[in-house]
C-alpha cells in the first residue's frame, strides 16, 4: 500500500517561511514532486526531485525562493520569502519513473496541505 503523507502547512505572513514534508511508504520512487492548486486555478508544478542523484527542477514562480530536498523516504519543500500568491493547497506526488512537469506523469498523490500567506 503506497502512502504519501504531507505535513507542515499553515498560515504565515508575507516574507515568512514554511517547510513542508512528505513521507513516502510502500515502495521507492524515481521522482517525487510538489504541486499546488489555488482556488479556481489548475494544479501547477512547484518542482520535483530525482531520487537517485538529487537533481531538482523548479517552476519560474518559485525559483530562488523554494528548495526541494530529500532524506531517506521523506521529501521536503523549504519555502522562503513567501508571497500571498503562494497561497494554495500543496500536494506531494511520486512516480516510479523519471517524471516530468506534467501531473499526469505521477502515479501517487498525497492528501494535500493548506498553505496560506497573508499580506
């Protein structure tokens, strides 16, 4: 049984920081990623990490502010210099292959965690 369990969301003021965690169980993955979805908007990629070598990719909207890392079976998303437009439900996702920016290349999803950034 594959499970992705997220934690770490919450309310923070603009300019603040949060760290999200995603603990994976049930199998190993080649790629894990973070996506987010704001109300009324489509789910978008935040970034992903290749488990074997730690390669990371970030969307332009978060590059330089967010950092994805991994440790054992847990993926992290360190979010700094948060902006109100970062407000969304954040999801972690996993794929057994070298996945891409597209959500439909990921097979497993967490339940989501709310991040709210106040102005």
